[in-house]
């Protein structure tokens, strides 16, 4: 092998090495020589769940950046994300840590949010939401399985022979039935006797079931009760109508209660009656004198007798002397 062939082979291997390096770079960095392109935002979680630098940041399933670094800040696990300049993240977009399949790496998943909510600036903080990961779900399922196993063990123990010699639930039920077999037999006999009496039409229940006359009377009573209830409803309806009419000022009672002029007139009338009553009870008034003064009553009776005699004189002496007779009788 001459020197030229050796040089050609070395050059060929060098070119192949450069090609492999280029392919590796394309696969890892999407053909970008600088990983500092784009702007950064932060996302804080209670746990990053195996998230590490270099993992994807995706929005609606499309890669828009990578995780630049992770750190602990203020009691939170924080991921610094580098986002492509071509993508703007809405203010109300929410970031979660998702898993790409059972064996895939974790990544940051963002929803689209609302465009009119504004965008997150460079260095801004994203809204985040903690979700259960596969390890937590498996752990919860394991705990649930342990609880189910413990519960089934308790049920099996309660139905079995028991560890304290007290017997399981079935043994306790069997013992209860055995100890009370006489009472159970007596109760069963009583039930059979009651059933036989009902079938023969004895007692209230038997008559209601087998006595047609008692059944008809019960139906008649129920019918009367229904009729009474109907009458009561009609009475209540009429009462409501009357009350409505009274409230609207209709009828004598409605006018007295709700018509102000009539109420005023009634008040004046009652006042006048009270004044007349007061005058009648006053011995100084004319009406009071007529009622309470005995002498005045006697004088009136005497006057009436004189008028009566004068009228008799007029009948005997004629109309010529009527005036004289009347005057002499009165005076």
C-alpha cells in the first residue's frame, strides 16, 4: 500500500467521522449550533418527577423548547424552560409534567390557553398544575390492594371460627336459632293461628278482607270522608272569595272596613248617638227632664187630662163655645 492510498483512506475516515458528528448534532439539537436561542420562562412544581435538563417542552403535542436546567427555589422544584422565539405562551396556559409512554422520558406539556389573555414575557412564571405520575398511581394501587386484602381477611375472620373461641357469625346465628327454637316455634304457631283467623273472617282485619258488608261500609265511610273533604275545600274556597271581596271593599263589611269615607261617616254617627245619649242622661237637659223629673211627668199627665176634658166639652157644647171651654179647662 503506497502513501497516496494511505492518505486517501485517512481522509475518508475523517470525512465519515465529521458526517457522524453532524448526524449526532442534528439528532440532539435539531441542527442548531447554539442552544441559547429563544427566551426563558420558569415553571415551579412540588416535584419535578425525574424531569431533567434537555427534556422537551411541548404545547398541544408540538415541541416548542427544552428544559434548560432544574433547581430548588423557595421550597419548590423549579424548571427553567427555553422557548423558541416563534412561539408565544398565553398567560392562562397551564404547564404539567407528562410522561411519553411507560418507558419514555418526562416532559413539560402546555395547553394553548386563550390568545386574548396576553402572553408570558421572557423570564416570566408559568401557571402549573401537579398531576399524579405513574409511580404514585402504582403506589396508590398497592395501598388499595393492601386495604382490600385486610378487609377480606376481617370478613373471613368474622365468618369463620374466630381466633378467640367465640365462633364466627354463622356459628353465632346457628347458636341463636338453637337457643330460641322454642320461642321461634311458638311465634310461628301464633302467626299460623292469626292467619287462620283472618282467613275465617274473624277480627277487624279478617272482616275487612273477607266480609263484603264490612268492606262496603268502609268504602262508604271513605266516600263520605272524601265528600266532606270536598265540601271543606269548597267552604275554604268560598271563604277565600269572601275575604278577597272584603279586602277589595265590596259588600257592607268591606265598605265598613276598607272604605274610608264610610268609616268616617260611621264614626260621626257613633259620636252623635253618644252625644244624644249623654243629653238623655243629663237631668238638666230637656230630654233628661222628660225622663228623670217625676214632677214634670205628673204635670204632663195633668195637662193631658185637662186636654181630654176639654175635648169632651167640645163634643157636648158644640163648636161655638169650643174656645171658651178649652180656655176654662186649661186655665
